[in-house]
């Protein structure tokens, strides 16, 4: 369903980025990169007072003619960015939220692995499989 | 192939191959070539070459095959030279066949010469771990093969990988063979595997094997699944056979029919080993090993971090960052399998699931002496002699690459020998049994057993920092002093004099204590002796007794027979029968007594010095007091002199 999924670290470098191979991957990398600005904007817009109550799901970051970009940020400032196809109108907000939740859960599982150093690229097979399952419906 | 072999013979010594030989050699050659091509990826060029019969077998699989023939390396070198591969630089069919013939000759005992191949020879024997149905030779070789194979394992990196490649080749070549069919054939062979090496060899082999990148094996996942069932059990059988009798193996193999994935089944011995390792990291078997502890431990296995990370992912089923015992066993088993060259599975095999492991091994052998020893060593300080043995065993077990079955066996033996007398062995306990219960059992046991044998008491007596007193010490005061010590825990220190008892020890009537430092072990007699007798009559030496270890009170039960000496006066005559009541080695006793004496004497000296210091202080203060007095008198005189003036 998603065309590209990226996990961005707190310092705004990618921990994991994967996109469907049929398109030019560089384009997706660029989209994710530009979306980071929007994410930061949304985070700061929440205000300091609402830091604890800040919603993790950021919603639609920005739409392009072909794609929509959704964002999600964790409490440790790790960002998940998901690019979906605009033509896939069946995707609703709830579904996006659930996808992000799954991502977040998988990410925490990766974190639990003592052999994973935070800040490394994510190389977990389980995480890969989960992402693949999310992307596999792309037709 | 035959044609090519016949045609290619012209380049080398003329080979006369019988039909059987032709068949076998061509098969072997194909396998080696196939293995080479399979290992390197399907090469159309190579396939073409195979078809044309001028293929060359890669050196790797050929070398492995030759080694599997169990000939010494020197012979193999000779063979390779003779067959011309060194000259040509590769193993062409001619060279290969010549080499095989030479191998057969060598195995028959003939010298490695070109002339040897001219005569009729049996087929060369190769020790393969694959099922013999494919190999057609090697059945007898397996009988004596494993011992020789293990050194090859340890010396040859990726030998198992090669085996796997070859076996996989066979798998792909014979897809009709069902995985279930193979295990029944292999177990009888595996049972014949003699006990050759312990875990130590495997551990050393683990050190030397470098991890195989499993990305390359992913396309072979499916055949691997079956090939493991066929071939993979061998190294794990080595592990199993190393430590246990064959009967256990047979039992386990009977159970193996449920699951084709034999390499992922944990045997009893492996399970025990894993449990011991778990205990070395975490004494409580029902709790977790934290992630960092496990990370440090598994890092010692020298696998790469991504692989370890993947193993963790597989084994930590609940993803909580900690390993319970079944999770730990699964992880350990995966690491062991990986070190032996097996690619990691895509998912946790059913035999390694925590639920399965919990069910399969509901009662791990907690009764093993090591468990007792651990609980003892950790919880019972009094048995220091055992403690020393156990500490070494704990260190041994904690050392990842080092432990060998011999160590465990020896530890078990040693601990058994030291512990059987002292403690009864626990019957198999539930893994959930908390250690506390064991510790609780341990403590009363130690006390009750203290009376079982005098030698145990002796042993234990030597463990505490101060040696236990021996009853046979002819000190008159010894027995009575002991008695006093025991009977008067509440006797105020004032009896003894200046020094109060140290807070750690029960107050004892000190004056009588010193000479009996030697015989302090005689707590039981002390129980029954009149507290006052010795205390008052003995010299006023004090506190040395207080330095006695707290374990003393435990020894009260030592000598019931000494109770008869209750009424003894602190006289040398008393010491005689008291000492005679118990049988102790004299030299140690006397050493202890002399040590005690020295301790007493040093204490006396210190007290005297303190005395002297205090006396000096006293005199100085007295002096000051006098001076002050005089001043006061002088001042009063002055006052009186002045007063009449004012009055008037």
C-alpha cells in the first residue's frame, strides 16, 4: 500500500529507507528528505507545553500530484515517513495510523535487540518482512 | 564422462577403470564439479564444460573429497602431485580419476605410485556425512570416520559448508528423496559415531569457522531445510555423542521422526550444557538474562554482530530484550548451529520454540551436582573447601570457549566426591524451584551433616579463617574453654576483663579462651560444660577467642561424646580425656594451637601496650591535676591575704 517507507533518526539521517523498486528510488529519497522540514515544522508548532500530549501521528505532511506523504514521530524524535500513491484512494486515515503503529511496534522490537546499537541502520529481517508486507500490495 | 575419461587418459598414465570404478569416479567428478559450480553460482560456461566432459573440478570440493578419504595429508599431497593436477593446475577428469585410483591404492595399503593404479583396486572410500544412499561408498568408512573427520573440521574452514554444498547438490539431484526417508537411514550411522571429542573441539572449531554469509544461501532455503534433516544432524550428533551414551541418542532419534529439521533439535546434553551456561549468567533459572549480559556472552562466540542480532530476533520470541531459559537455549543452539556452518533459518524452528522447549524439557537435570554445587557455593560459605572446587568449576562453566565435557564431567565427579559425603544429592528438581529453597536445604543440611563425620568437620573446620580447635589438644583449658565459649554467649565481657567482645561474635568468657584457640572446634562439648568453671579459673587472656569465626556455634554438634567431659576443670588433666575423645590429626591441631597461641600472645602484647599507654596518660593527668591543685591553693592563699584588707 505504501510506496516508500523511511525511518529517520533524531539527527535527521535515515536509519531505514525502502521503496518499491519500480520507481526511481532517488525521487523517494528526495521526497522523504524534503518532508523532514514539514515534520520539524509540525513538531515545533505543537508548542513546548504540549510536548507530552503531542500526537505521534502527524497526518498528511504534504501532497503532490502523484503521492501523499504521511508522517509519524515518536517521543524520542525518531520519525517515520510513509509515501503512498495518490491514486490509492481507498487508503483511509485509520489505515495509515495502523500502519504507523505497526511500524512503531516493529521499531521497538528492533530496539530491544541488544545487538542493535541505536543510531545504526536497521538490518533486522523481521523489520524488513514487516515493511515488505506493508508495501507488497502496491500494484 | 566415461568417454571423456577414456579419451583423456592419453595425457596421463594409462588408466584402466572397471565399470564400477568408472561410474563412481564420474559421479564423484560430477559432484565435485557441480559443487564447484553450485558454490560459485550457476555458470553456463561451466555447465557447458561439464557437458563436454572437459570440466575441471575446483580445488575446494576436490580437496574436501580427498580429505574425506581419511588419508594423511602427505599422502594426499603425493597423490595430487602424481595425478598431475599440480602440473596442470586444475583437476581435469584424467587427473581426478588418477587421483581417485591413487586414493584407492593408498587406502588398500599400496604405496602411492603410478604403478599401483595399474592393478585392480577396490573403490576408494570417502567418509561423507551425507546419507549413504547417494554416496554408495563410505558406509564402513563412517564407522571410523568421525574421529578423523573432526580434526579435519577443526583445521578446515568451511568444510561443513562444502559438505553442505555437496550434499545440497545431491539434494537437488535427487529431489525425489524425501527428507523423512533420510533420517531413519542416518541414525544408525550416527549411532556408530564414536565418542571422539568434547565440546572443546567443537568450540575450537567454532573459533576457526568463519560465518558463512547466509544471503547467498537464501535461494537454497527450501532444499536446505531438507538437507539439514539429512546431513546436518551429524555435527550435532557429534555434540550429542560426545557427552552421552548412545542409548540416549537413540532415544532422541526416535523422537526425531516428528520433525524433519533435526539440526534444530536440542539434545539432552546440549540442553544441560545450555542450562549450565544460563546458570553461570543468571543463578535463578526461572528469571531472565538481560540483554546486555546476553550480548556480552554471545559476543564471545565470535559470530558477526548482524548474525547475532538475527539470532536474537529469532530466539527472543516475546521481544522483551531479555532471555528466559528456553529462549536462551534456543539462541545458544542457533549459535552452535551457526558455528557449525548451518545457515540460520528464516524463522524459529518449531523445535526451538519456547513452548516446545518448555514442554520437552520440563525437568532439566537440576539434580546434577553442579546445580547443588552452585547453590552451595553461592549460599553456603561454610563449606569453603567445596567452595574452592566449585568456584573453579563456576569459572570453567562461565568461560564460553573453554568448557569441555571433560571439565563438566570432572567437575561433576569432583563435586560429587566432595559433596556426597557432606550433602545428599537433590533429586531432580523443578526448574521453577527457586534457589532459595535449595539454599535453605543446604544450610540445615550442612549443619546436620557436620556431625556425620569428623573428617568433614575437619575439612570444614579448616575452611574458616581460623582453624577449628581440635579436641585432642592436650590443653587442659581447651575443652573447658570451648565449653565456656559456647555456654556463655551472654556472659558479659566484664568477666574477661577489659576488652568487650567484638560485636560479630557472641560474647564469650574470654579469660579461658586463649589457650584453647586450638581446640575451638569443640563446640559440642562447650554446650554441655558448666560455663563458669573455666572462665574464672583460666588466665585472664581475652579477646583472641573473639576472633574465632562465627561458624563456631555450628560445631556444637560435633562431639556429643565430649559432653562427658563437662565437669572437667581447666586443668591439663581435663584436656587429656577431652582430646582423647575425638580423633583428629595432631599435626594440624598443633599447628592451629600454635597459631592460636601466637594470636593470643600478640593480643596480650597489644593489650599490655595499650595498658602502658593508658597508664602514662593517667600519670600525666595526675600530674596536671596536682599542678592545678597547687595553683588553686596558691590562689586561695592570695585571696585570703587580700580579704582581711577588705574586711577591715
